[in-house]
């Protein structure tokens, strides 16, 4: 969701190897820098902003007093550092190997020592021991978790955070993503009730954390939240991953059942003899002939039963002759809409999706993969989710993208998922601000999107070069329109052609916009993805005077491709009639439309 999620940027970490000349003239420290104290061994997280973005702006940590550039000139080397290249973002510095004590963090210009913001004083503290216990390892959804804690490191902002397992929990004592629920635990000891209302059934981890940060105060505790209501599958009929004649097959339905899952077991009720279904929901066997196998499966719990019919396509040649690829912004992981996880599962199953590039992930990829029995790779904001095995991954690139290589049997697929910066927003600048085309392009650059897409394309170079044998997909919420939609023959808000950089850069790299390949005429098929929910502009972005006007609708989510693929179909999809005023009740768990493209593997 553009309005709420800040741009998350990953930063290159290294060590300065030479003294860099001091800047000739000093500018005002007109940016911002924030950070908080952490325990030694935890990552130090910082956020920053500057009106002077530069590819070599950097953040340096110094002892206090020590070698810090107090007078904006070099004195001595930093203890840790990282580049901070965008107009705004966040990053981390490792603190392993440092001594506890006082430190100062500086935000500095262009490999030099000119301040971009006021320095931040902080402490690296020694680790302390504590304890965390819960009254029961199993809690019914809606019933608070009773947690008892002790610590020698008292703070009025110590807190308990509840996370999905696996999910966004601070496993390495550093922020990954938001907690599901939380409560302060401020004393040296006590008992706190952590709410569970609105949470889906599943496995969770409770962390006891220091001072509004992510340093552990005790060992985390695992628990299970059980659902309420009758057991049921998200949808009654769905397809599992493909099988190959003569090859051992396995899939799972074990995580799909919703509602009260106490005592959950599975059994096969119908289907070919080669298929077995274990009590845990594993579907396995070795098919002997091609076609489609239809299998009846029953889930039984202490409160009832649920039935589903699953299909397995059995291939005699390529395992995956067609791949169904989706780009999907999940709107804070689906948490804005009630029962979002189940609604996400239903949509993925109903659409028979193979691979997904996810944005606004918030740990949802891990939850979805656990329920579906799929593979995933994620950071807090972007992820790749796949019905088929992920065999290699590319870590966060340009601060806003990850990638994964997916095994489709006789060949592989490389899928990139990106989430470009959300502000300023071009359609508002055009439709509300009536800026010139050059001003629109300048604003795209200042948003960070131009640099981000160029950084992603650069990082994709080896994948693009190998795309003749391993097709490449670039999926994402680009938070910007396409030059294929804003054309001389398709006027938008009075504009003719606008060469939006986040779409021209992929095209110049040989990537094809799959939706426009399927629907060449933007006037006949606009394919808008922003927004099936937001129909009325809610203000902000410097355009409050336009609050209440129609929200400019546009296509800002994409599935680009390069390699031996043929587009069979491509659609912008959502379900129901989403409400802007009461989104919690929506059947559609996002505020973006998803883009689903079906490719023939050539």
C-alpha cells in the first residue's frame, strides 16, 4: 500500500580503505538520522532521509569520544559503516566485535565527512539475562496469552512481541517485520496478557524485547494458536503441483485446514491407487500414466470434518509446460482485512497459481508457504512464493528487490520481486499537480524509483544474459505507470506520451510487459491495478486540496519477462466489490489488483 509503507532500502556494507578528500564547502545538515541503542551483537538499525541523495552517501558509527568527524573533517576510521544512497531509507550496521559503551552515528556525504543530518548518540549495552514463560503452549484464538517475565534490564519500553513461526520474528535480534500482536512489559518481573484476537490458527513465537527494539531479554517461547469454528478448507476444490509419470511425487494439504484444528488428521476418501494421503496431510506416490488424477481428502478434527477434492496433472513430457505467474501486493501481508490469510490462500488456490512475486510481505510468504506446502524466499517487504522448489536465491538488491531460481523440472525459471518507492506519486503529480513532463521525470528521480529500477536491471544482467535457457520474470509494485499506457493516442489527464522510467528501463533491457503483450491497446484494456479499493482520493502527497476527488486509476503492478516464453493470457484480478470505508470485511485482502500471467514454456 503506497500510503503507509515506507521505502525499505538494503545497504552495502564494507570498510573504508582510504582517506577521502574533505568536501570543499559545507552544506546544512538538512536531512534526518534516527537510531536506538542496542545490545552488543545485535544489528544497529537506522533510518535516514536527505534532499541530497548520492550513490556514496554513508552512515558511520564511531566511539564517543573518538574519531568521529565532529567538525565535518576526517579524524580517524569508523568502527562500522554502510552506504545510504537514496533520498530516504533504512539499514543496519553489525555490532559484533564492538565493546559496550557510548557511540555516535553520523550520516555523511559522498564518501566524505560533510554532515547530512545531526549525529545521533547511542549506547551499545551488554547482554542481560532474563526469563519468559507462558501459562499454556496452546491458546484458542481470541484468548490472551498469559506471559510471565523477569529481567535485570528494566525499561519502561520493554515489550513482548508475538510473531508467526516462521515469519518476521527478530531471530537475529534485528528488525525483519512487524509483530502480529504486542504488549509492554515494563517491570523487573510480572505477568502480561498478549491479545490474540483476529489471528489465524497456526504456530507462533513470543519474544521478550528491550526498549522498543529487538534485543532479546530472554529466550523466545513457541506456542500454537487454535482456530474457532468448524474445520474447513479455504476452497473445496483445488490443484496441487504437477506430477511426472514414473517419478516419485509429493505435495501437502496439511496446513490448509482453517477453523478449530484440534486433533487434526487426514485420510484419502477416493482416487487412484498410486496416491496415498498420510494422517499429517502428505500426498504421495508414483503415477503410472498421464492425465489428471482426482483425489478426495477428508480432514477430521475433534469438532468435525471437512472434505476437499484435489487434482494432480500428470505429465508425460515437461513437468510444467505452462507456468502461472502472479505479482501481488498483499497490503501489509493481508492484515488490514479480517481473516486475510485464509482469503489469500483461497485466491491462490482458486487461480491455480504456480509462482508469485509478493510486495508488502510482512511475513505472509512464510505463512502462505507453510499452509500450502510451497517454497518461499523473503525479506520484510518483498518475497518469492513458489509451488515448485526454490534452488537458489538473490538477496536484497537496490534495497527493494529479491529473486529466486525455481526448479520446474527439465528447466528453471528466475523470478524477481520488486517494490519501488511510493512517494511522490506520478499520477497525482500529473492529474492534480499538472506538472510538465520533465517535472514528472524529475520527480520520478527524486522518489528513488529511477535509481531503484536501474539498480535492479543492473543486478539482473547475468540473468538476462542467460534468459535464452532460463527465462526471467520481473514482477512488482512499481508505484509508477507505464509508458505503454501514457501514449500520444491514449491521453491521461491531458497528457500524451510520458516515458515513465520504471517501465522504459525494463523495456530497454529486453524485458516485455506481459499484460500489454496480451492487451496491446491501453484504451480498450487499461488493466488498472491501483486501486480496486481506493476509488476516492484520501489526501496527502501535498494534494490535500483534492481530497474527496476521484482517485486516479492506473496500472502500477507488472509481470515483465524475457526468454523462451509465450504469453497465453494476462489479467488484473480481484474478487468481490471491495469497500474503501470498511476494508476489514472485504473478500479481497489487498488494495491492489493482482496481475496473473499464464506463460507457455517454449
